[in-house]
């Protein structure tokens, strides 16, 4: 402090820091709700919706596929909105879209209306309240400590699986799946609209753009021309496809084994809780350990879990395996970023990762469709688990040839 310096100038940084952390908290809450209610919550809707409409489980997974496709297609629109409009407008708009979609689905008497609500409203709202908005606004709110802040907001999806999923299961069992969907929409509306107007990006960092830390000259086109780009796409895409298919099927798998819905839900919640530790721990370790070896560790953890699933395990064994594999589930996302940064730098980080997403989406869709098809054809998930095991092995092998910038002449 210098003599004569206005008190307002001293307090301004403190106010901006408070605004940044308040924004982070709101982004955490809305992302926790929408991801917990969609990616994780879908599992508790599979059997009741399939029973009501007489659907095969492979057909039920189409709902999650529609959601994923919609999110991918609407993400560029959300990204442009984040660049042009204040963040609170995107958050409030996303909450209204998501809640409207939930209401439409709950009131729908036909599958086409449900699919329309999922694609046009829920998917759009999820894209506007999910990781894209969370990461973008968090990065803009924080200069120093940005990595820590991004790590915190990234665990919100896992917390959604830990907290939102059991609540949805309780609502489904007590009041039916339609009431559970309405309740989810109301919760998102209350948080997104009630608190969304408080989202603010502090002025001194809102226009900050990273200009360093990467090898010069990297563009999306140049990255695509390298084999390493495609190795990362395949490695991460295969791993995420397996993880998503397992999350969509584990509750049905467990209840088929004779475990109660609440007990089956606990397994997924445990995985989600351990994924929080995985995101924080593996993300931090990637600063000191080659992320390729950490990714290989994640592949080993996933492979071990798939082996356990094929052994018809007891509930205690399945729960213990969920603790271990949760770390692997959580580690994939931060390692994806670490692999891109270590190979291509951060100057074109967002554009390169953004280009990878639509290329990986078909793998997610195929995995979801395949696991349901196998069950409908054989009455068992075991054949699908065997194929997933092979996919995880391939993912681990694909990441090994990826070079670091220090191993090339480009950085």
C-alpha cells in the first residue's frame, strides 16, 4: 500500500477474488447436477423406462446416445456464446433449457417426444452447464492457481455421481421415474437461475489469454497431420467409451445379479467418489510423472475391473473393485489434457482438444449400443466385458508411442 492510495483500489482485487470463487462454486453446483442427473442418473432410468415402453436395453441406450450427440453438436454454439455474452446469461439459459427438457420428457406419452426433448433441450442445456462452460469460465476467472481451480471444477461430475445418483434412485423407487426427472429439472432451475445471475468473470482476468507454454506453430491442421494426434484420439476415446458403457450398465448388471437397486447404486457412487481422488491425484502426478505411464496405469486398473466383472463376483468383491477402478475412471480426463499439453503445448490446446471430441464420439455411441445389444442377444454382459477388456489393452498400447515435446525438434 502506498500513501494516498484509495481504499477502493486495495479492495478491488479482493472483491474480484471473491467473485471468482463464488463463480467457481456455482459452476461446480450446476455441473454436479446436470452430469449427475444425465451421465450417471441415466442408469437408474434404464429398467423402469424400458419396462413401461417395452424396450430392449440396446434401444434404451439410444437415449444416452442422443444426449451425447446433442451435446457434441451444440457445444460449438455454447462456445461462441461464452466468447460473446456474459457467463451468467449462458448459465441461466442452460438451466431453463435443461429444466424445460426434463418437464417435456416427464409429461411425454410417446418415445419421439422424449427423444426430441432430450436432443433439443436437455442436451443443449447440459452442454451449456457442463464441462465446456465450467472449464472456460473457470480459466478466465483465475490467473494464478488456475490449474488448482480447474481441478476443483472437474471433480463436480464425480460428486454428481456420488450425491445426485442416490437421490435419483430414491426418487425412482419411491415416486417413479417421471417424478425423478421432474425433480432433477427443478433442482437445476433453482440453482442455475437462482444463483446463475451471480456468475461474474473479474475484469482484470476476463480478457486474459495464454500465449506461452507451447511449441510455436502448432495449429489444428498441423496436429491432425501427426500420428500422435490420432494415437491420443484412439487411446482416450477407447477408454472413455468403455467407462461410459460401464456406467450405463453397472446398475442393471448388479440388479440382474440379485443386488438391490440401492446396493447397486452404491457401487456406482463409490466409483464416482474414488474418481474424485483419481482426478486430483493423477492430475497432480502428471506434473512430475510421464502421463503416458500414468495412462497405462489407468488402463491396468480398468482391465482389472473388467476381469472382476466376468468372474461373477460377490457384492463385497464388486464394491472393493469399484474403489480401485474409480481412480482409473477419474484419471482419464486430466491425463487427456496432460497428453495434449506435453505433445502440442497449450497455445492451441483448446482447438486441438475440441477437434478430438467429435472424433471420439462415435466410439462412445458404438460402446453404448454394443453393450445393450450383447445383453439383449445373450442375456449376459460377459461377452461385452471381454471386448471392452481388449479395447482397454489397445488404449494402453496406443498411448505409448505418443512423443513429448522434449523428444521432438518442434518445441
